[in-house]
C-alpha cells in the first residue's frame, strides 16, 4: 500500500519501517548510518532487538536499501548529519519526516 502525501512521493510500508527505525534511534540520541539501519532491519545486530522494527525487512539489503534511503533524503523525510570525529555521515529523521510518520502511525495502529 502506497500513501501519497503533499510532497507527492509515494511512501510504502518499507519506507515507513526505515523511517520508524531511524526515528526510534534518534529519540535515544542515536544516529545510525545506512549499514546500521540495514543490520537492524535484517536482524543482524542483537543489541537493538528491542526495537519494533528489528528483523522486519530481511529481504531488503544493500543497494535497494541505500536507494530507498537516498530517496527519503531527496524528498526531505531524512537528512544526513556529519560527524567530524569519525568522518562519517549519520541519518536523522527531519521534522517533516517525523510529522508524516506520526500521522501514518496514528491512522494505522
């Protein structure tokens, strides 16, 4: 099921799970990279097995996941934050993305 929004980008359940994972981590002041999101969604990191999205997308990996995250960034649901110490980019849900996710979850739970 795809939901249209005012940004006209079709968001599906896979996108929702990606945003949900990042949102849950961000609320704990944790900012994952793409690989970290993949490990959680595929169930390869037991440290985060308490998350609702843990091991919910075992078939989405590599390029496909990276492409989906890139599209979410392009359409302003997510953003990258840069860490000077590690010289790496980490993911953060935007206010727009959080608002969309909250609205979706309120209608579908």
